[in-house]
């Protein structure tokens, strides 16, 4: 048998076997493999779609987070502003209370100083009168009969009673 010889029945047999083999492979292998490939392709497509949705969700989440941070910064700034205003009012209130207390203390000190001055002046007057009376008594004891000394003491006492 020659390798290059052409026998029709053999070629028909080979062709029929080839078609049977192709048909069997198509039915037994090609369908299930095709279904597996389609299923995997669907899984990959779903994964890509999910990844795209997740990326969009992440972008939206990032925007939401940035908006949240911005609103927190605005709120914090507003709270700081309000706190500064309240602190300024409290400072003004404390300063005005301190000024009022200091005015009262100073007024009390002035009143006390005036009272002490009046008391000192009164004590000095009393001492002067006492000394004057003692001096007058000494003069009277030495010159009791003298009418001029008596008039002098009486006028002095009269001046002191009027001036006191």
C-alpha cells in the first residue's frame, strides 16, 4: 500500500469517522465547555459591574465624607465663634463686677479714712480742750482773784463751745 494512493472507501470511512468524532465532541465537549465559558464570562462581567458600582460608591462616599468634614469644620468654626463671644461677655461681666467691687472698696476706704480723720480731729480737740482747761486751772489757781484772768478763761471756753 502506497502512502499516497487514493482509495475512496478508506477516505469515506475516514471522513465518516471524522464527522462522527466532530459530532460527538460537539455534543459531549463543546456544549458543556461552552456553557462553562459563558458562565465564567457572566461571572467576570458581573464582577466588573460590581467593581464599577463599588468604585462609584467609593467616589460618592469620598464626596460624602468630604462634605461631612467641611460641615464639621464649619460647625466647629461657628462653635468657636460663639464660644469666643460668650467668653468676651463673661470677661466683660467679670471685669465690670471687679470694677464695681473696687469702687465699693475704695468708697469704703474713703469713708473709713474720713471717719478716722474726724475721730482723730475730735480726739485732738478733746486733748486741746483738756490741756487748755488744765492751763486755765493753773492760771486760776495762781490768780484766782484776778477778774481779767477769769474773763480770759470764760471767753476761751465760750469760743471752744461755739467752735466745737
